[in-house]
């Protein structure tokens, strides 16, 4: 009671005001973005809670339990808040990369990153769409970052991680499918690994006949759709497809000839996993230009992340209540970026 309780009440009220943005599922994304980009607000929140802990400990008196002493409680709070900051930074980076992929038009990786964000935010697909619709204040500096060619290191690191995760997922799915097919042939006396290797090889060798029969040439996008369905589980990162196109659709980029495909298969195959691995390896070798066409191969500035973050701190953002969703841009960052952001990324 008395002055101490008033100080504690005021501190906890201020802290509660700050965290109320995380209460509604539709507000979690913009709250995480606010936490990472508004250091002043986050610092006030941390100080308010620490002040309340100190006041309560002084009012209650010393404790015999180490974890319940003032030092123990403050250490636990600081550890928790550091983990919270790291989570919000992860969400912010994924959001920036999500915007980049939307401009780039890489739907395979965009879907994967969407699932990652939904898992971090613990929201459903419909709630995630609602979250995106309220991130307009962060879409504008994201556009500015891309238009100015900033964030090279951040985007390159995220792009590498995403490509590696996609490749790993394709490898696992392909291995499971081949193992299932191998086990369904009990009469085969070869080892399981030998049967799987043969199935991989036959998948690549029979690809053209299965999809295009006796055609000597096919349109590139028909070939790309078939390639993705056969080898990638229906979707493939745009950079991997672009590498494939350079190999099989030259010199005329609109059509693919059977003999060119067979030459590519002979050079990089003959199994399906080897084809994908060769393409991914090529993309990784030229990763900077997959982010920005004019990118340098030299490492970027170590202060680059701070420079990008300053774009988001030039003006304060407030958490938009879910009731205001009707007045928010319906397309969210996706539609706004398509209309207003130059096609800077490769």
C-alpha cells in the first residue's frame, strides 16, 4: 500500500498498455515489428517492469529462495526479454524477406516463409492474412529499402537459408517417395539403396516421354510446369528455374528441345536429385545477384542492418486495433508493393 503500490500500479499499467498489441491474434505481426523497430518504446517497457520488480521486492522483503530475490527475478526477466527480442527480430527479418519475395515473384519460397511466420506468430492462415493487412506502416520503408538496393546482407542470408531449407525438404520428400516405391516391389533382389538409385535415374530418363511423348520441342513454361511437378513437388524457387532455363532453353529462350534436355541430363544427371543439386549449387555460387542484379560479390557493410533499421525508426508506429481493419489497405504490403515498388530485386 501507499507510494510503493502506486508506483508498481503505474509501471504495470504502462507495461500492460505496451503488450496489449500481442493479445489479439490479428495484431501479433505488427506488434513484433513494433518491438524490433521502436527501441525507445521497448526500453520504456523493460524499465517499467524492472521498476515494478524492484519496488515489489523492497516492499515484500528479502526471500530465502534465490530465484525469488530481487537479483534472481531481474536476471530471469532479462533472460526472458532477450529471448523475446530475438524472436521479434526473427519475425522482422522474415517479414522483410517476405516482402522481397513478393516483389521478386518467388511463390515457392513465399509459401514456405509464410508458414514460418505463421508458426512463429502461432496464427492460422486466415489470421495471418489479417495480420499482413495491418502492416502498411512497415511496407513503406520496406519498399524504400528495396528501391535503394539496401539490406543486401540480410536478404542474401535469408535467401540462402530459404534455398537450403527448400532443397532439404525436396530431398526428404523425394527420398520418401522412392523408398515407398522401392518397398512396393518385393520381388526385386537388389538392395534398397540400389533400387532407389535406379528409380531416381529412371524418373529423370523417362521425364520427357512421360510429359511430352514424341514432341521434339515444347514451350518453356510447359516444360517448367512439368519439371516442377516431376522433380520439385509442384513448385520451384524462381532462381533455380532461371538456372534451368539458361541450360535448356537456349539459344531460343521460349522453347526447349529434346536434344538440349538430354545433353543437360547427361552432364548433370542422370538422377533427379543430382539435377536439383547441380542447379541449387549454381544459384548459391552467384547468390548476391539473386538479390540485386547490380550487387557486388564483396561483403556489405557491417552497419548495413542498422542502416536498414533506421528507415523504420524515422517515424513512430502505433499498433492498429483490429476494429480499424476496415480502414486499413485491403491488399496489405503485397498489393501496395506491386503498385508502388520498382522491380529492383532480381
